[in-house]
């Protein structure tokens, strides 16, 4: 875990310097604006900057109040009952960066959920909980690279915690719970195996990540990557103003989210779209509306439009279509067709 | 021309190369790696233990200088040695948790040698790739010791390391000491950050990568680093054409899916995305019609194939091998991961993990006694006394992976309509494999031999593509097909997978193993190959695709059935068969699958 801390303190490639990948960037920003969206899944080829972009997101988000030494990511005003650090009257409040926690592929359940504190148990025989990655990801992002290769029982567990916002531990004689609200971000390469279909639609948004197809952008990708690796500090300085502007935009969107109006026509259009595509359950519809609202907030508009809806429809619905696993017709194409049919000419706001 | 990455055997470009040239290139790669280990990240060395590998490693060690620590990942220990872990001995002695740093931390700014990299577990690959992302990443030298062409280093790891070198076929005489010295490397390192990269050199490298069908952005980035290191080595202050050429030869060429220029029209950027059908055009001349026909056939097959064929097949496998009944996929007692499956006494370490509560409760009753007998024990010392005998370890069960090998008869005797039906049957079973998260492999035989259309994969979309592109016609070399399947089955067994084999054929072989026509020897060879396949212990199913089978069902010609007998396989006649026989087969199979479910 210390390796991970060190890796995170190391300079991260700036979000705004990522070439292309607009869908991925937009979906991540939506998730940052509206954490209730339920996670992002990024599937695509190797070496397309999935990890880079996701890790870069943390740099855009402002630090939030926390308590020094707190392992549960508690807010100072409302600490978790299990957190001893936060119950100490002499605690020190600090601003902590938004955590982006990596879940390594080989991680054991112990490390994810948390386990008995070995140190205490051995030294004093005392039974105490040592929080795991879920606790550290609280109020932040939990990133799983190659989520399609993760063991099924771990994915089930993660999705369950992500949906309930709480980690319930009943093991090794421990019985406790602590809040674990995080945005689950998964990435993977479908060539190496697909995600079980029943897990797919538990993610809020899903985007396909492709290699930029024109040589000019490819050159730009390599150029920036190389510049960053040669001189991280200099590169970050070059991009500081862009990064700051984007961070500010994101912050405005987060603040303004609740004020974005949703017209009835919009809700109706979302419902019609979901019916036309035959998506099961209401989760798709809800995600669609939330995503449209987040996009409107990001663009600084007072109400979400049909265009916003159309823009997020592929990423909100594409992975919810009932499909033949062997059918390669891109689901995004099917969504786009339905959008054109159902929403017709984009309505004015 | 198909994706060379799927190549089986390994892509070898043209004429055999001069050993000395290969060695010179490998040596240059070592020099560049020593100059810019951060930018180049490491190398995959496809070489079995031997002189060439030792010499290369020795050369690299000399060039990296004494300051760089060298570590070796112990094989077969999972990801544990890479990550920080509890030093149990020290912890028990001290009575407080003492953490030992993992290899990834200790090898920072040094070299981490990973032997047996083609057999690494996913968890280890995950830990390594994550370690390689960080700024303080070690230089990774992965030994690919695969004997078979399809045993390769995980793509996720290979993608992150600049060089892929093959040292296996080198004659002894080709290996000579590296020409560069540590001083050369030091001088080049000092120059490295001053080497400029002209825009056209960068553009050339990127265009080259695109032209070779390399999608990932990492190879061109690493090629750029290699070009810069090469320029620095030759004291140039800017990357010259020569540097870029060497870099693309060393970094890009080994990853090429096709050679630039040769197959210009196949480059993906030239294709509209929806047109992702394979290019083996010959099989699908009147495209729309053929597709419509296939669709209809698929419907027909769908109606008559018993459900859950694969589940039943593999259930049979378990019964035969006497394994415990369980849900889908045989269970394998893997010690490191999966669902917990009990606790027993034993020493933790390596891949056995301590079960703490059980350990503590085993130690608890002895505490007063041990405190009394401990020499020099201060009164009031509440420290737990834990002894070796108290230690309990946790056991895990992980579902065993399953590989299903489809062996498809694409010969002329399997008349073209039957081939389409066979394809339909395979597609249906692929769907089932997908739900079960099995991997699949696809072997086809026709004309004089067999071809592995798809090495074991879980990407079923690729399986479907390979299947769709499969042309028909020619002789029936069943033995060749079964031999390929057997090799795959044996490899999979070695990797600890369960194997199922589905043969779709009419069973009438007419090409012998040596490629000569003749029904008699061909049939004998086929049955011999079938017996060989039975010896691997893989569960198998023969689906009779003969036209006769379609008409008469169970009373089909005997060839496929006797082949099934030789394989110890279940026999099933494909569609058109009388309701009675299908119902019978389905009943037989579903009894098996009931067993599989509960």
C-alpha cells in the first residue's frame, strides 16, 4: 500500500492534456459532478490512455475537509462511529485530496474489505478492525484496471458496496459497518475477456475508448506523453492554467447541479427512449436523466435540454441493451438510431 | 492475411536471420535500456535458460552500473513477493507488526527479473503493470520461456516494455561480448536530456506504428525514447533518421500486425468502423445472400440443439475423473485466492495465508502456562505467546477455468450447407461458453491439414469472426485436426484448466496424417488420433454433421460414431434428426447437467 501512496504522490499527467478521448473525459466529469450516477466503465484497446485519464481526474477535484490520520475518509462533522481518530477531541482537521484508490488485480478480500488489525491482535490480543481499500476510497474514486479479469466474487462485493454506500463487515469475529461512498471506475480490454452481462448494467456509464485514428493526434499523444515523462514539473506548469480553468468549471458544475431544471418533456423523452431500446428496469432512465443534468451543469446552463439527453444516451444506455453476446453491432450505433427516431429533430430548450 | 498477433506459430518474418545480427540487435537493445531505463521500461526476452540469455543479462548488468539493485521474482509465488507484506517471524518475535517491503519497492531504480513470465498469474501481471505505471518503476526483464507458440507474455505486460527479443535460436558462436562500455552508457545518459527530437522524426515513428497496425500509444512513445537513447549513444544532439530507423526496428517491428505498405488497404483507419468483417473475402462472394442463408440455417439449428450442451459435456468430464460435483466449472484448490474453504494447521508464507483468529484462538488456552515458563518474563507483560504449532492457514477454492476446443470439419464432404449448420451449432455453443465465462479455441481442418483459427481466448467476438470467415471445401484430414486439438488440450491441462472438446464432422476421413489421400489409412489415423485425444482425459462430444445424420438421426453412418467411441466421446447427430433421437440425446445430456447444477 505504501507503493501506492508513493505512486499517487508522484506527479500525474494533467487531465486537460489528454488528447481526444472526449467520451471518457466527459463520462468521468459527469461522475465527478454527480457521484450518484453509479460508476464508469471504460472499455477499449490497450495503451489508449484509459488509466492515465482516470488517474488524472483526481487532480481536477478540490481537496475536501477531513481529519488527519483518519483511515475512513470521514467528514469532520459526521465521522464514522468506528473511526477512533475522529472521535479524539484533539483531532486535527485538514484538507485532504480526493482519493483515487487503485484496486490491484490480485487484491484479496482482506485488503478490499478490511481485516482484523494484526498488529493489535498480536501485541495485545485486542480485536480491532484495520480498514481496507473500500474505506480509503470513501468520498473518492475506486479504480479497477482490467475489471473484466477481476474475480467475480470481488466484483459482486464491490458493486454491492458501491450501490449501498456502506461496507458491512461480518468476518473474523468482527461485526461493524462504515460508510464507503465512492465512484467505481473500471477499465478493461474486451479482447482479454468480457465483463459478465449481469455486471455490465450495474455501472452507470459505459464508454468505448479507441486509439485516435488520425496521425496528427497520435503524434500529439506521443509528444505530450514524452514531454511529461522527461520533465513532469515543467509539463505540469505548462498545463497549469488549462487545468485550473477546467477544475473551476467542474467545481461550478458541482455547486450548480441542484439548480439545474428538468422539464417534464425531458423526463418523458428519456422514458420513451428507454422503452424504444427495451432497457430493463428504471436504472437506465434514472442514469440518463442524471447524466443529462450533469452535462447541463457542466456547460453552465440552467436547464437540461434534449441535446444533453441525446449526448449522454450512448454512454448511459449502450451497455444496458439486451444483446446477443456474439452480436457485434455496436450498441452505440443502436442507441444513436433510437435517439434519432425517438427524439427526432433535437428540440429547442 | 489475419491478425499476426493471433499467429500460431509465432510470426517469423521471412528468411531465417543471421544469428550474429540477432545478437547485435539484442545487444543494442541492452545498451539503450541501460541508457534510458525509465523511458524504455524493460524487455521481454523470449529465451530458455542458456548461454545467450545469461550473456545478455550479464551484459546489461555491467552496463547498468553497480548502483542499480538486481532482484529476481521467485517463480510460482504469486504477487505476494512484489507487494509489501507482514514479516511474520519478526512480528512474532517483536510482538508488533513489522512490514517487509515488496520487490516492487526494493527494485525501484533497479532491475527486476521475472522468470517464467509467460505463465504469470493475472494477479502478478496486475501488480507488475501497476508497478510499471509509477514514476519510480523498476526496469523489468521478463523471461518468456514458453515452449509453445501460444504461451506468451501477457499482452498487458508486453505492451509496457520496450523490447521483445528472441534469443532462442542463436548459435553459440553468435554470442559475443557487448561492444559498449559503462563509460559509453554514462556519457549517453548525461546527454540524454539534451537530445532534441525534430517533428518529422516523431511523425515518422508515429506513422510507422500506425502503418504496422499498432494501436497502443505506448510503443511509439517508447520508440521515441529508444531513438533518443540511440542518438545520445552516438553523441548526436538531435534524433537523426538513422536513430528513428533503429528505434522502429527494435521497438515497433516486433509488434507489427502487418508490415507498412504491404497491406495498405487493411489498415484499420481506412475502414469504416461498422465494416469489421474479416477480409478473407473468398468465402462470402454474394455477401447479403450468404448472410441471409446463414441466418435461416442458424434458426434451424437453434431449434434442434439440446440446451446446455457444454454444461452437460463438462459434467460428464467430472464424473469420469471422479471429481466432486459442484456448480459450473470444476473447483481447484488454489491456495492463494478465491472463496475461503476452511482452515488448517500449517505454516504461512509463500502463498499460504495466515488465519489469524484461528491462530489466536489456538494459542489462547496456553497463554498462562507459557507466560509462567518463559524465561525472564516480566510480571504484567501481557504479550501473547504464539508458537509455531498455533499457526493456522486459510485455504481457498477458486473455480477452475475451462477451455472448450471446437474442432470443425470444413472439408468438401461436409457439404457446404452442413458446414453452415455446423457453424451455427458452434455459435450456439459459443453463446453458452460466454455465459459460463469459459475460454474457447477453434480448430478447423480441410484440404491437407488443420489450422488453429483461434488460440484459446475469452473474446468470443473474435471466435465468431474467425468462424464466419472459415471457408469450406477440400479433403477431410480428421487426424490432423484432432492432433492440433490434442496439443491444445495438453497445454491447457498443464495450465490447470479443464478441457472440453467438441468435434463437428461427418467422421469420414480421407487424408492421412502425412497429407496423402486414401480413405483406409486416413480413417486409421483419425481413430488413432481420437484415441490419443481420449488419453488426455478431456471430455469430448462428437457432433455428426453427415447428411445422412440429418435424415436418419441415430441410424447414421457408422464413421462418426466409431470415431466417438475411439475418443470416448458422447455422440450426437446434428439436426434434421428424428425427434426421438434428439429427445434421447437431450435427455441424456440434461441428466448430466442436472448433476452439474446441484
